[in-house]
C-alpha cells in the first residue's frame, strides 16, 4: 500500500461517494455535494483497505485509475453509509421517551 494508492482511493472516492449517495437515497442529489464527497473519500479508504486485507484482486484492465479502485471505493462508500445509518438509528431518541 503506497501513498499514491491512497491518493487514488481519495480521488476515486469522490466519484464513488456521489454514486453511492444516489443509490442509497434514490435521488439525484444523494446526501448533498460535500457529504457525498466525504462519504466517498472515507468509503474509498475503507473499501481499498478491505480489498487489500482480503486480497481481493478483480484482475480488471489497468489504467491510471483502475476499475478495481472505483469498485472498492463504491463498496466502501456503501459500507460507510450503512454503518452511519445504523449508528444514527441507534442514537435517535424515540418519540415519547425523555
């Protein structure tokens, strides 16, 4: 894992976050521009780490930014959104409770 690879994950994450936000909200805006970017960048790091940890190599054609980078960033973004929703649901106050 190199610094260059992490930078690629962050750049691709911005794209993947937008896509993940749109998929999870079923709307064109997703969670909003900056939230999509943040989710994507965090998701790219999570997805890249997961693919590296589990030795997942999709053997897709390489260009400067590989399709594997995009897919791992998208998967990581979805994981982050799901975790965020679970945490938010667990910490929400129920109506009628003090």
